[in-house]
């Protein structure tokens, strides 16, 4: 039973990620970049690079190419931290906020399509069950 459940969750997650990746292509973002942009957009005050790495659960050196790509696309900019001139803050740009809204919509549509086989009540129950598992493992 455990393996079967894990396989089902893995398979659904894979389909969700694949659909999300396909919708992100036209927006010029990879799933990892979209995830980083979401964390940056949702953060107040602006994050330092090391804080972004912590929130993404990746090593700090792995966050640099992600931020480089977001900066090159004009979605974020690096600013010197006025409280510590040796630190860099990540600030979302207006274009970054606009692009992130399109990313959110793409993500919503993928989930809506995938879970459309469930009734609204079944979706609510699944959300509740997954939230319970997620809260326990956090």
C-alpha cells in the first residue's frame, strides 16, 4: 500500500510538473526560475541570496545561475543591502511582477486541468489530506 500510494503521488506530481514546464516555456522561464521568482515576489523585505537558497532548499552556489537568468530577463535586480554593504538584496521589478502573474495563471490552469476529473468536494478533501501530510513533514 505505501509503495502504491507513493507511486501515485509521484506520478501525479510528475504530470503536474511536466504540464507546468510546458506552460512556462512561452513565458521564458524554467520551473526552477519560476519558483525562485515566486519566493522573491512573496518576500518582504527583499531577500538576500543566501535566504533565497534556504527557502528554495538548495545550496547557495546553485542559486546564482537562477538569479543571473532572472536578472538578465529583467525580472529581478540586485541591490546593495544598506544595512550591510557586503550583502546583496534581490528586488523584483515591475516586469517581474507582471510575468509572475502570468506564471501563477499558468500554474492554476495546469492544476485545474489535471484535477478536473475530481468533483469540487473531492478536490477539497484531497487538499485537506495533502495539507495534513505536508504539515506533519515540515
